[in-house]
C-alpha cells in the first residue's frame, strides 16, 4: 500500500488549500479514508473521515471550514481547507482506517 499526500504549503490566515492523497495497492473504493494532522510538538489527531459510501465526519475544530471528499475512479481522497487559521498548522497525513500504515505527510503552515 502507498499513500502519497500532496498539496500542502504556506498560506496566510483566511486562505485555502486543497490536499490530495493518491492511494495505490488497496481496494480503494471499499476503504474508509481519513485525514490526520500533527501540529508541532503535539500528538497526531483525526481531522476528518469518509466512508466508502461517502458519509463524512469531522473534528469540531474544522467543521464548516474543511471538506473531505473522494474520487474512487482516481483512487484519491481530498481535503479542501478554507478559512485557515494559524492553529491549523501541522503535517497532514491521509490514512486507510483499519491499517497501521502511515504514508509521508504534507506540511501545512498558516501564517497570521
């Protein structure tokens, strides 16, 4: 299994970024996918998840600002992040729920 997260960068507060994660080596359309993040000096936390049927859930701190989606034809999961805040600064990782494998994350830095 390979997870290739991309789309991170430096953005000013209030800005937007769209993260992508290309998944290979799994039955993607059946996978429950999630985005996690790890802020500097803190533990990794679940940000958003999406089921095989498209149902979604979010941590309270990002509700109304972030949107998780998936394109099963492209084996890709996305995280649209709007109204970014400095506290969203973190390394963001995508993950197949139920698997222990972590791919390389992508850095998101939000300046104030």
